[in-house]
């Protein structure tokens, strides 16, 4: 048994959760579920990033204190994740006492180790990014991410001596060639490091909504410095329940491509400065786009054409298509590592093709024919069925794909088994045969459904639990583990199979 610790970035609470956030969280969830399925001891962390100027500004705009604002907005994320069947083991809010304790402890260590100094800071700041930019990084004077004007700021700041870590970071990434995936993102981080690192300002005096600097209480930590440490807070770093040694070597950070510099440059250097091994697995995903643009909060109030972005919240989509269908679309249609377009039309096509036609059809056909030809009792599988090899391939190939952080390929492999099972039924046409003469074919079809249900469960947890119940498979779906329960013949038949309503009623576009 292995361990698997997976994290999402912690989300800013300046607005409501949108589909871009859901994309990352659903992928992390499916990966966590897969690892539980293969018997790994798994820890899945997500949470909210609640300090900084952006949040303080949003609270002021809404006429409430930052504390009231973050209570309200953080709970929206927790609700959104419940609404998507997210199985996180912990939800960390950076305003929790356990987090400030860890942050103060961790940064005090960096200070004591001599990597923090005080200096004046003057720069061009984007409140949207909570980050400074140099002139040449701007787009006609505007922030390259938000397209809004930056403001000039000057303050007394403590600086983290990032410049001292250039060589150590290069050495770390050379020794750990898969620490950042995909390779293109590794190259991006490495060329940034090789381009020369400047020390970074890590505290603010212009703001009170943050974690106080333990050696100088006039300052609070800059939000990114406090936020990154969340990954260690959840492990009880510096506390009595310290589980860093247990989990940290198994950490996997799933992050979006615009926060590479923070996670792949700053964070490993901070770890080195505090005497902690840098994270060994960072996977960078692309953006979910609508009409070619990044779906984001700042766009959420604009009408950008035929689809109003504000209307496609995760909750409105799940209400319309069902939770698992939304999860499936996010996992299947936007491969981790590249950008992908979201549209209601694309979602509808995928729903009809893969869910209604392939999976839904297989399940209802098998249940119906077992009802009419076998008295509703599942026969046992045929060990010589061509589906046995198809099932073996699906288990192996999907396992390899999840391992590579390629949920879309894992699902493709699973759907190949669904396709093979449907084709086998069409070839043998058991519905036309005499009762009793097609037990082998139907027993094998039931066995294929069992294995498909296990393999698809990280993506479609609720639907798969329902299929498991209808087919009367032994034990609970949650207690199935691979490889043993994925073997052909691990299901022996003999149980009653119930028909039930269609799992995925067909849809017309936009309906
Ligand atoms: N609070 C910081 C992260 C701190 S982690 C120590 C932050 N928050 S964020 O809410 O702006 O973004 C969180 C994550 O959501 C990022 O990884 C970002 O890439 C992701 N997404 C936001 N919009 C997205 C899309 N449209 N598509 C896919 N993911 C995107 O940055």
C-alpha cells in the first residue's frame, strides 16, 4: 500500500466558485478516489485563501468586515464542493488558528535561518493578482492577467532572499525530472529560474488583513506567502499532531498554469529555506475557456455573447445535467495540461454519446435482458468471453492513465470496455435467443458492467453507486479495491438484477 496526498490551490474568496475552480477540484477529487480505489492511504486537501488586499476590498465593497465576508464566501465553496460530490478529507481556511500558527512557525524558521531581510519596496502592483509586476511584464500599462491598470506602491518590506536559491532550485529540478509535469511547464519554470531570481517582498504594512509577522507585528505576511504554507498546515506542521513525515513525501500539487511561479519557484525555495524537502510532484493544468476566454470571476459579471457566464455556475449545470454528468464532462473533455473549451453544446454531445448511448444503454439493456431471459437473476460470467480480455485491458490502461494524471484517457479506456460489451451484445443478440441459452453471454455482460462500474466510479460516484445497487453486486462499491475486485470472475452472479429508470435520459441541445 502506498500513500497519496493531493491538493488543489486554495481558492480566493472574493467571489463565488465558478466552473474553472470546479474543473481543478473535480480532477483532484477523481484522482483521490482512484487512489482510494487502488488501496492507497489517501489525503485530499482543498480550501480557501482568505487574506490580502483583494479580499479586504471585496468585504469593504459589500459593507461587511473581512471576517464576516470570508465566513460567507468560504461556505459557498464548501457548498459548491458538496454539490459536486467532492470527497475532500480536509477543508482549510487560511483564517483558521491552526494556519496562522503554522505560518508563523514556518516563516520564523526561514528568518532564523537567515533568509529574510528588511528593505524598501517600490513597485507596480495588481490587486487582482496580489502581485507586483515590472514595466516590461505589463500589457500597455495594464496587468497581463486582469487587463486592469496597476498601482504604484512603496513600503517597508521584509524580503525573502529567493536569489540565493537559483542554483539549488536548478539542481533540484535536474535531480527530479518529473517534479513538474507536463514537461513543457517544467521547461517554463526552469527557464524562469535560469533567467535570474530576484528577492521577493513577503510582508505588507499597508494592510492589516493578514497573518502578523512574529518578529515585527507592524507587518502582516503577503497573502501568497501565507497561502502556500497551507499545504503543510493541513499536516499539522509545527503542532502536536505533526504528520509531515507521513504525508509530505507523497504530496501532489494540482495547480493552474498561471500560478507556476509561486508553486514551482517560490514554494520549493521557501521549503528549502525552512529545511523542508520541496514538493516532488506538481502537475500544471490549463484553463477552461468559454468563447476562447478564461472563465473567471472578473468576467463573471459581463455578458460576453450567447452564453452568459454568470449563468453557468457549477450549481446551475448540475441541476440541469446531474452531478455526475458535469463531473464526467470536466474530466473527459479537457485533458489535464491543456486548455479546453466549455460549451453547453459540447457538454450535451458528450452526455448523449458517452452517458446516454454507451453507459446508459449497456446498463439498461443488460438489466432488461437478464430480466426477460434469466428471470432477473445474473448468470455467472464465461471465462472464455472476449470481454474478459477487454476488461483486463481496461483495468490496466485506465490505471496507467490515472497514474499519468490523464483522467480523460482513463475514461477512454473504461469506455472502450463499455463499447466492447455493447458490441458483444449486438453480435450475439441475446434478446432474440431462447431463455436459458444465453447465460454465458449475459453473465459476461453483467461482469463487464461490474468492472465498468468500479472503473468509472472515480468520475461518476453517485451513478456508479446506483448501478452497483441495481445489479445487486456483493459488498459496497466503496469497499471495492483494485486489482483484486477488477479481475474477471471476481463477480460470480446469482444475485437479482433490478431494471430501474433510465440513468441518463437523452437530451436535445440546450434542453
Ligand atoms: N489563491 C490563489 C492560490 C493559492 S494556492 C497556495 C489563487 N486562487 S484562484 O481562486 O484565483 O485560483 C485558484 C485556481 O483556480 C488556480 O489554479 C487557477 O488556475 C484555477 N482556475 C481559475 N480559473 C480557471 C479556469 N477558467 N480554468 C481552470 N482553472 C482555473 O490563485
